[in-house]
């Protein structure tokens, strides 16, 4: 009956493949532009990488946990005549990150300029002036890279050519680590100021210094957490889509994008069902979209050969676990650095070998919201950057020994007695990212954000292969991270004609 009602709707029909943040945001913006929208999600729950796992009374956010630039969410609620604050309670987190070095020394990274100056002075007093110059450079890069270009389509090479002077002026040809090193000399401070690209899948020694804008972006808007977990944002966006009179279908896997006379005409589901559409938006991994959802005969630029030869972000090993006790001294976000920095990243990104040492991101959401665990317990996840599936790692055999190594390390450092306090446990490896989330080569963030795979060089938001196909999410412009994927939906807003133009 619902299909009959939907088919009688006179609005032009847009199909969105995938319900990650990029897909949900695109669906809302299309709905606001007058389209009838159907979101197709292959899994039984919404969110993609932002899904929610519940086990033994513990609630785990599967993926994004660092929420910045909340105005991008405010915009989506405003498009539907609502206020996000009525549906989602965002709380600021401080410190943004507690960074712990291998010898136990710590650095609290915050958005407070005075507190940061004091922390820098405690660590490297000779670098305080250089740190402040770096932050001014980060702001200048932010003003161009995020405010001016973050929601602009790069559909033609001339779009790229216009920004080259700015890129040269801002030294975008340097790596993030190289730019940081031009301002500060202390090795530990260089690490602290350069780790941000890892949050979007990039190697600080390889990605363009344009990603140095993240430092100012975080200072400008802060780092936040949604009470109830990031999944509350997913649920809130879904309610906006349904409030627009549009539809979300779970367990609806897209097998192919259908094409006629060079234009997308809809999708074919794995079940064989055909869903016609006036346009298609793919929130699936961009490499997966082109390699598996479109025939190679329909592609000129993103051929199988080019997809195979592209560089992809690292893989992610994520261990979700709950403890029978609480660890009140552990911050909401902790970065535990191993004994190596450059060499470990080389093992991950270039050599693609699983090293014996590791650096970790530990998420303790119960530091802010105790409701995510049973009374007296804590919820955690620990993420270790690892090689993607381009490496020769048998995760079926290596996953449990690797988890045990992480548990021992955490138990010997900031979570004493961890192995005897475990109440529940769940793992995701790069193999799971490929099998469950259809991430090409199990890459956690799609294409690696090096300069030659950024902006115009990235898969375009308006497909350069076929008409009426659009891309959102980490694999297209501007890239990974919540601000990136939400901005990709803003780009779609600039490219898709208003529905009235299609009626």
C-alpha cells in the first residue's frame, strides 16, 4: 500500500543509496528542494559507519565520535522548520583529546587559547610563539579551505585552476607534518599538532597541509558529544526525512544503478526489484559505487584499472568493550601514542604490515553520558589504525591476538585490571569494513586524502561518468570526517536542480 501511495506522489523521485551521515543529509536537502526521496539501506539499521551496537546493556557508537561544526546539523533541522536542540542534546567535551606519550607524559588538547599556550609552555617553552603562528596559519587555511571551498563543487579542471594561487600562498604543497615543523621544533609538539589527518584517513607525512585547518575548525566550534550517543543524531535525521513525507527502507541492498542513454534511471535491488528514479545519489563508498554498481562500459575516468591503482586510507581495527567498573580518571577522548610515529605510519600506509607496536584512540563516552553503560560500568571503544586490505593480513587469524595485545597495553597503562574487568566485547576489522560496509579494500575513510586525490582529482559530487548520478560521503569532495561528509551534501544542494524544474 505504501508503494502505491508513493508512486502516486507527483514529486520527482530521488533515490539515495546508503544511510550514512552524507546520505541522510542529502536526503533532507533533496526533500527540502521538493523531491520525493527514498533512502535505501542494505543493513537492518541506519547509519552506515555511524550505526549503533547494543550488547549486554552497553551502547556503542560504531564510528564517528568527534562532532565538530555543529552548525551543519543545525542547517538540516532548519530546512525542516525545526530546531536540533529540541531533538538532540549536544554537550561540549573538554579536553578535546588527552594525548598520552609512551613514557606516560600527557598533554591536554583543548579549545581554550590560554590553556593551550600553558600546555605548550609546559612541554616546549621555546615553541610558544611558533605554536601561535601555526594557529594563525591554520585559521588562514580554514578561511579558504573550509569556508570558501568546502561546499563548492569541483566539476571542471578550471575550478581547480582558480584555487591554485591560494593553495600556493597557503603552502598546500607541503604535508601537514612539514607545515607544522616549519613553526615548531619540539618533536612531541610536532606530533600533537599534526595528528589530525588520521581522523579523516590521512597520513600526516603525506596529506596536503590544507588539512591543518582542522586545528582551527575545532577551536572555532569546539568538540561535542550527543547525549545518548552519535546514534541520536542518526535517529534525528531519519525523523526529519520521514517528517518530509519521504521514506527509508532497511534491508534493501542495491545491486546496480540502472542506466539508459548515458543517465541514471534508478536502481536494481539484490532482490531483483527495480526502483525508478529521476536522479540517484550514492552514499556508498565511491570506489565501490563505480567498481560494483556501474558497468565498466559506462565509465571512462573511473575505470577498474584506475580504481585499483588509486591510494586508499588506512584500515581500522576497532574493539568495542564494556567494563564492570568505572575508570573516572580516563578522559572522553584519549590518544595513546606508541614509541614510533613516522615509522609506524610508514608500516600502515606504505609497507602495509601489521606492526608489533601501535598508537590508539580510546573513546570513553560514559565520561560524558553514564547512561551508555549499566550502573557502575563504563563503555569504551579503542581504535587502532592498521593497513587496509591491500596488505596481506589474515584478519580471521590475527584479530584475536591483536585484540589481546591492545588489552594488555591498555591494562598496563590507563585501564588497570582491564582483562579481569571485561563485561562484553565486540570487534570490527578491515575485513568487516569491506564485508559489512562495502568499503573498498576495507579502507576506513575511502580514498587517501593526498593532494592528487583531493578536490577536482577526487570522484566528483556530480558524476563525471553518467548524468543524474551524484555522490556524497567520505569518498567524494571534500572528504571524510563529519564536517566533510555533511559538506558533501551541501555541494549536492548546489548541483541538483530544484524539483519544480523537473515536474
